């Protein structure tokens, strides 16, 4: 059975895909920085992107008690898709490696009603990433997502298939604070960043339980292209 929460998370993933495939001129951010200052970045053919998502949260009120612990990691190798001196895009479908742990529950006090959430596999069913430099942003923007199969067990409705999705942002929020973006480093090419975004990760964001805060940490670094074999 497909749950309402599963449909919401699937819609969020589709919405994020649509956001990331919008035309370059669709963003209202500031003027692009000069192409000369971007060349060290736009010339890179491949990037290695390592992302870690994590949350540990509890909720308590007169009617409900909830808890959630989750960690997900993914490594992406992105290949250049679009390239000029003023902007470049790198994309990949699938992760080189990914893994997750996830357990959560919510209990309705005064009743026997309890809902548990856990992974049915730590391996993602969906994973992709996109990295942009220049163009619609005067710096960089990273978008990545991974979705893992899960089980939802309810004392009333029984067990059903679900899905846990993590993203480098929140498509329902607005502004740079909820996206993994920022200025390019003044020296070197490795980018370190972190964000904490409001996020609906079951049981948080469902029913009467508020959303949680999803912590995101990432490292983006150039991947050296192997030299062609020497001719004998």
C-alpha cells in the first residue's frame, strides 16, 4: 500500500528535479561574476561530492511522544555536462556509494496507538546530484538527493512500504538559507559547506508532529582525470 506520506515525499523529489532543471535565467539572484574568476572551476571535468545528512530529534507534548535518529551518506562522481568560461554544470544519476540508518516512532499517549519507521534496506533506490558554477548563481549551487526503501508499522493499519528521502535543501522553503549554495573559495578548488534546514522526515512533519532540522555537510573537490596510457 502506498501511504500519503510516501506520495508527499515522491512529490517533493519530483519538485526538486523540476527546480534543478529550470532554465539558467530563471533565478533572481545577483549578477554573475566575471568569467575570468570562474575558469579554474569551469575547466574541471569531474568533481567528487561527499554528502552527509543527519538528524537526532525528540518531541513531547500532552498527547504525543516522538523520536527520530537518521544518518545517510553518499559519494557522487559528477561529470561535466555544460561548459563555458562563465558557467558550467556537472551531473550524475546514481551514487558511487551510499548508505543510511534510520529509526523513528511516534506514540499517541493514553492509547495503544504507535507508529514505527525503519529502513528495509540501507541501499538507495534513487540517487542523483548536480553541481553548478556561475550562470544563475554568482558562486556555486549543489543539489543532491538519495531515497531509501523503508517500512511503516502501525498498530492500527499494520505494515506498509514507505520511502525515506533526503535532499540538500527543502523545495517547500525559499531563500539561500535552505539551499546548499555560496561563494566560491578565494584560493584552492575544494569547497566545504554545511546547512541545517527545516525538513519533514517521518514521523516529524506528519500529523501533529512539527518538522525536524536536517543537518547537511558536504565536500566538493576536483577529481583528477587519469592520464591516457603512453604509446609504446
